[in-house]
């Protein structure tokens, strides 16, 4: 096995978008194998043409009993020094149910039960894989084209970043993002929603962001969290992590979390502790535009 071969294992919930991810990676030049029994992982890699440096393997519960071999097979690859990453794609239960109902296909684990029962069984079976994933993508609010765009952003070859950081604002009333690696609660900041002049605006507006950033303890919080995050980021890089999602939450995801997200993007982009690394930082706003 060549040391520069990159292995990406794609797993996750049925109906969450694994096929879309596989097709997108194929378009990016990856050699993709769908529904491979984990026990055959080593054999496949040994047989792959030596010119193929990027191999993506879709492994999920369709492999039935073979799925139990995944952890063992991944451990063997690690022992051999093979660079391998795990991508886990997830979605909210209600969204998965709707997707199965729209296609009129049964869930692979539901048997004679409901689709939701099959989803619950699958979540339990995949728990360990998700916990060990290098990248978790939440496709709950993504259509096919948006998921394709996200995969392109993560896996285009022209990026040699040591770490890609997505800072994602969200509203707690809509749920914590499934794909968050770290979550920060900024509901300690005075809420501009209660100011009639600021309520119709968002955290992207200067009037709102200025009000939030001058609030009591906010600058102290930003400075301390930046220092903490940069220390953690260096550790993540040392552990081989390349992707990180930092979720910033407020009540509705319109004012405080948006402004804090934008400010953290600016601060981390210019972070002094990370000057020796290439960090790509991007701000995203999941719930901006929803009715509050």
C-alpha cells in the first residue's frame, strides 16, 4: 500500500444522502466503491490500481452482518499507516421518514415494523461509527444540489488547508445542528429582538452587530474563546482532523449567533496562534431568514 493513498469511508443513515456524496466524489476523480462488505476493505485496497490515490468506499447497513467488521477493518488500516477518514452523513428522523415515504421504499432494517423503527435500529448500530467520524454532515435542510456543493467545498483538490472550520450560527428553538463538533451558547448576551428598532434586522446588519459586540462581557468572551479554540485547533490538527464545525447558538438564530459567528470568523482568520498553519474558516447561518 502506498503511503500517499487516501481512503475515505462514507457511512451514515439510510436516506441521508450517501449516494449523492458518492456520485459527487466520482465527479471529483475519486475511485468509488458502493456497498462494500467491510471485511473486504483490505482486499480491495490491495487490488486497486497503483495510480489511484483517492478511494471512497460506501459502507452501510445494507452489508448486514458484514457491517460488524467495519471497526476491525479500519483499525487494521490504521495499523498499516494508511491515511483513512470517515465521513458520516446524517439527517433528522422526520426528514428521513419523509424521504422514504416519497420514494415508497422500505427502510433496510424496518422488517414488518414502521420506517421509524428501522431508523431507530440503524442509529443504534451506527452510533460507534458516528462517534469516530472525522466529518459529520447534516443533510436535514439540504437538497441534492446543496449537498453536492458542500461535498465539493470539502473535497476539491485545490485546497491544502491543515484545518477547515465551518462556524455555523443556529437557533436553539430549531434544534442543535447534528453535525456540530463544538457548541457555544451566546444567549448570555442581551437579545436585540426586544429592541423594536433592531428586531427586523439581523446580525449581519451593522447596527445589530455593533450593539451585540459592545454588550457587557462579549469582548472578554470572544478573546478567551478565541484563545481556547486556537489551542484546541492545534491539537485537532495534530490528531489528523481536517474538518471542524463550530456551532454558535442563540434563541432564534437571527441576531446574536449571527453577529458572534461573523466576528469569530474574522478573529480566527487572523489568529496569531494559528499563523503557522493554513486554516480555512467559513461562516454559515443555518436559520437566518426563518420566522422568529
